[in-house]
C-alpha cells in the first residue's frame, strides 16, 4: 500500500481520537523531510480551518435550539473531528427540537413515515439525523431523562419503523419489534438490502476525494448508495463528468432525482432505485462509496470484481475499517467541511 509513515501515523491518530497531538509531535520532530513538513503543515492549516467552521456552525445551531425552550443542551466532542453533535432535550421540548432541526435541513438517517415520526415524538425516542452540509455531519437527539435499561430495550428501533402502520396505530410499533425478531429467528423474514443508515458526505469534501482518483469530464462516476445525490451533483458541477447513482431506499432515490432536477443536471445524472449489489458497474470509470464501516469491508472485493479493468474505486470513512483487498493508497483528507480517510483501488 502506498502510504508514507507520516500519513499512516496521522490516520491511526485520527482513529484513536488524537490527531491534533500526533500532528504537533510530527511538526516538532527534527530531521523531518521537506515533503513531510509541507504535508504536516498543510493538514495543520486545514484542521484549523475545519475547527473554526465547526465551532461557528455549532454555535449557530445551539443559538437556534435554545430558543425552543429550557432544557436543550448541544454537546460537541471536539476530539472526534467527525462533526457529530449530541442534543439533550427534555420530554416537553422533544418534538419542537425535531421541528427546529428539520427547518435547518436535518433529515433522519433512515426514512420515516408519518406514523413512525409520530411514535418517536410521542415516546421521545432517540433519533439520529443527517446534516444538510458540512462541517456538521449528524445530530443525535436524546431525552435527558432516560427510561430504565430494561424498558429501553423494548423500544422499537429504526428498522422496526420501516413497517408501515396507520397513523392512529403508532403505539403498535412496540409490538412490531418482538414479531420481527421471532420472524427472523424462524427464517421467515430477511434483513433489508439497505447497507445501513444514510450517511452524507459533507459538501466541499467531494472534490478533494475525487481528485485522488483523477476524475475527469470524460468519466462516468457511479455512486453506490447515493443517498440524496449530493456527491453526484457536486462531482458533475465541479468536474463536468457524467453521473449515475444507485439507492435502495425509494424515498432517498426520489429525493436524489428531485435534487438532480432542481440543479438542472437531469441530462448528465441518472438515479436508479435498487440494490447496488445487482447494479452494473462495468461501465464506470470511477465508483464512489460512503457506507457504514461494518458493511464497507464486505463489499470492496465484489465491487472491484464487477468493475472494468483500469476503473478506479474510492471510499472514505473516519472509523477504522477492515478492508479486503488492501487499498492501493490511503490518504488523510482535511478540508473546511470535514476530516476523513480516503482509500483508493484500481480494478
């Protein structure tokens, strides 16, 4: 794998939540090569700009959420560098907090119907929401007063909310969970084809990631698990390429089509509703993926086997993933809108 000692050290430090300390250690070293010093300084400047943007975005959101009412607290773990916030709210302000976040463009990581949304609000269940743009990436909304653990374990999860129920029967989700567990145990239910929750690559980071694989205007970019289409839109606008997205979630696929149309890119970008495991990848010059790390390690080899020789694959993540085969290269990417690790392969 083509990774310098500096890059490997800083990537490991990011995974361990000590990137700042590791960066300072490298910059204080004697005998650092000019190339490594320039790279370390480049990352240091990018990290400072990201910190500033993240602090500003957090304070703006905190200011707006405090207007919801008392008992709302916004927490940020600055060492994580992942732009994830935790919002603690009282039961009385739970629904109003969700409304305020939606006004800011935050959407649930998993598509929710009207009845599921009602159940979450009624019971004040934890919910994770994706940010519309960087440097914030997601918000976890949690009630201050948590139910006893044994009670919490009985609450429905996001996968249970994928079952459609009439609005008046929101309480029935507490029966869906045990029924689904029994169904899976008996082999009567299969797990969803979805690769996990919707994860949004921060705007402003896409170009840096795609530059690593030399995306050009003559290329076809395929985004597997394209979510709301943000990567394809930024790629086509920045590089002039063509784009194709594959998304198993029907609601997200429809949202991606609408956003592509609103951007005036319908002739250059197509969105397919379906499982990317069945999608054709042999026409792609570049394949892009941002998926949960637990799923990512399982799909690299099958994806590469379906790509044409010479085509490039780029994925990114901020938590350590076990990737097979080993990437051709791995790079720390630090921009105003986020921090991540990019891995690339050539088929």
